[in-house]
């Protein structure tokens, strides 16, 4: 039999295990031109929360009682498509199913001799590209500038900070535990890191860590952490709005300080994006990240959870920050 | 004697007449190299409110018990500077005084045969340049796009809308009276205009006026009007944050819906600016606005108040929208 995970209810607030259901399906039959894929690694990402609501967004919401989909690395276990053979590794946005068929369209072939397969979901996949494009295309860092990254120990944030260091910036990370703060400094080379869970006055802590002010704020979290960073931005600052994980589970419209006055005072910019906005930069980004990895300039961290039925819990755990780096489920 | 208007108190909330004081000063003596200027027209502008507070901003605050300054057109009535002669007309940021001396540095000579002198404070002065640079450099309008302008009947807004029309956009104005709404459509050629004082559901009214959504929002007001416009923005929208007159008199940090989620969903941009950020575009802007004026493509409106001692009231009246177009005090 073939397990699949469907969206049972649209979550209210923080997603619960009861919002998901594992069902059993027939093993699919492979038609001419198709391949049968066996899921190996599943990426769980905060942005999936948005698709679980039925509010209009940049991508249509997941349908109730249908499998959820996300970035997946799979192995071709049967092929009736001349472009793929048994044993090929591929990645794509695929359903949360143990096995599924594909026409091959959109499948990207992966070379496990270059990087471990799971890295294609992270540092050299969508995560790395999100970090690279958001920082370079919106943040436009110049050597000597100060970058603050929220969600800094997460999949995107940890890469953003390292790219910032490679480009000659002072980099300050914000994360939710002393262990993460330590990792940011020792493993990823951040200049400073702040544990927001133990810091009383974030405004002051950021001012101290960024004595020359904040030129770029790469924001993965939104909310009150961001309010504190905003208060420290410099003239002509760029706020890269990549994610707002602190707001995704809000059940009412989240309120906060209005930003218009600040943006005028500082001639500052706030810009939201999704990675596909910059698809014309993917070739450049892949080449650049691959080179930095090869040169040992980029490190990455993964939190790997095992077992197909663990996918919903792994996803839920993102919102309490249980992951360091990329959260991956290994099947 | 020579009157001057000083800042007596830092306003709390809406400025009051008692925050200002008219004092009498000696007539200044003109030293070698200086000119004596007689004030003819004084520009009062919402942004001056920021300088009356002592909060840090992009320009230092006005000092208490010292004259306030703003854009002024003056006549040279005595000259000991070879670059100026009696009868020359000039403009600069100058003090609210009937007479003052200048070294000549920074004075811009004006030609009243090209445009009426007051226009050098408005359509072909800082106001026009603010409209032109903010719209073209941040808004980046493309023909066929939809622009919403708040504070549309004001000095900047009325110019923004007309430039939008010249560039082939659909333009919707938001203003505070039926008379202003009528003026936007009949005099300035806006496609639609909305009276926010008589409209119950601004969200719906904007959706109706902008059936294809909002690509550019040129914001002069901030606050709840802006919240309603934000709800109607398209993917890749640009929000030009020029002013926030509805927030300038706030006595507490104004709160509103957090924008991060929206910016991500729509891959949208919000950018604040002050006109001097784009000083490298002033030559282009002056040439372009002058040409459009000559071709009859640009109209402008002035609300002219008379008398030196009327300056504070004219300034205060900006916040209740008593002006149509540029508010000018004629001495």
C-alpha cells in the first residue's frame, strides 16, 4: 500500500496534528511516458502554512482532503519515460505520498556525488536560492554594511548570514535559544547573535550589536522582533521581507506600529518577495552557492526527522523553532 | 520694524496658534557680499510638522524661540553682492521673517516671465519635484497600470495624478470633499475620485474604482485610508510613501495592520523618500514639468492666504485639508 498525507482541516492558529490525516492509497500504475517515484526526503517549510488557509495568496490554497505538496527528493523506481531510468534521483514540488507517478515534466535530476541528496532541498535548492536572491536583489549589500537576520538559525537565515559575511558585511543574527546563538557564531561566522527569548530589551540589544545602525534587515519572522530592528535602521535601509513566521498562525489581523513614518524618515524600503520572482537569477545563484560550498565558505545545518508519518509534526515544530537549519523528513 | 514667526512650543497633537509667536526684530543691516530679501510668498507644507517635534528625523528639529523656515520666494531689495541686483526674484529655504539677509549662497534666481512667482514654490518647485521623482523613481509607472493617489487634491497629489495620466495610467484620487473630488476629475483629469469623508467602505470603493487592482499607490496620508488601498494592491505593486499627514499629529505611536504578510503575498514594495534623495533627477524633472506646463498638459491649483501673520493658521489648516493644491501665504 501507499501512504499519503492529506489536509483534513484548515488550521485555526497553530496547526495541530488533527489537521492532517494519513490515508492509504493504491500503488499507482505507471503509464507509457511516466515514471514511478519513491519519496526519499521531504522539505517542510513555514510558507506552507499560508497554503493551508483558504485566503487568497500568491499560490492557490491546498484543497481539503487532498495530499499536501512541498519540495521532495525522490528516486525513480520504475520508468516508462526515456529521459529517466531506474535509480535516478530527482526533485520537484511533489505530493506528500510514499509513491507517486510523474510525467517527468518539471523533474530536476540530482547528482548525489556533488552534494548529499537532502541538500537539494536546502542550501542548493529553494532555501539557498531564497537566501541568495532576496539578499542580493533586494538587500543589495555593500561591503562594510550591517545586516540583521531574523530567524537566523533557520534554513534561509543561516545562509543569508553567511553570504553577508562572504560579501564583507557585519552580520547579526536573531534566534530563539542559546544553543542556536552559539551555532550562529561558531559554525556560521555571524559577528553577533541575540537570543530573543532571553533578551528583555531587543531594541537596545540590536543597537548594541549594530553600533553603526542597520543597513539591511533580512526578515523571516515579522512581529515584535521586527519592530525592534526597524527602530535601528539607517537612512536608505533595505528591509527584505522574506517571511513572517510569527504572524502565520495569527487568528486575527496582526496589528503593530505603522511603518510609514519610519520609511519616510529613513528613506527606507520594505520589499516582499517569493523566490520565483527571481527565477532569472537561479542559474547565477546555483553556480555561486555551489562554488562557495566547494570552497568551504558555506556551511549548512539540517534537522532530520525520520518516517513518513512524522511529516506533519516536523512541519508543526517549525513554529516553535525546534529546527536548526533546514527541517527535512527522511522517509 | 521686521516681523518674524518663532516656534514657541513644540506642538502636542494638532498644532495650535499658541505654539507660534510673532515677534518684532530690528531691520537687518546688509554687509558687504550680502543681499536684503523681502519675503513675497511662503510655502507651508505638512512635513514641517516633523521638524516641530524634537524627535530625530532626516532634518534637525526647529529650535524653540527661533524663526521657523520653509520654502520662500523673495525679492532682492538691497544688494551688496555682485551676483544679485535690486528687483531680482529668488527662492530658497528661508526664515519666516518679513526681511532677512543672505550671502546669496543657495539662492535660486526666478524668472517671473516663465511662470508666476508662486509656482516656483509649487508645481516647478519642491512640490512638483516631489511628485515627479517619487512617481517615476519609485512608482515606475507603465502605461495601462492603475495608480491610486491619496491626498490627491493637495499640492503633490494633484501633480502625481496628472503625471500618471500623461504616462498613460488609470488614475484614482482620494480626497476629503465633494468639491475636491469634482476638481480632481474636471480640472486634473483623474479617471475616478473618492471622497473618504462620505464613503463608508473605502476598501470596496477602491476595488470598484480600480477593477484591475492597484499597481502603484502614491501615499500622502497614511493611516486607515492607506490600509484600504493596501488591501487592493496587485502583485509587484509599488507603494510610494511620500507623506503620512494623518499620522503627523499623533501623540502615541500609531498602530495599524502589520504589512509584512501583504508585502510577501503580493511581492510588493513600500519605499519612503524625501525629495532630496533624488537631487540627481531635478534637472530632468524641471525640464519635463516645464515642458508639460508649456504644452498645457499640467494644471495646478493654489490656495493663497494673505498676510505675514496668517502663516501659522495656513500651516494648521493643512491638517484639516482646507487647501486645494498648494497652500501659499502671500505677504
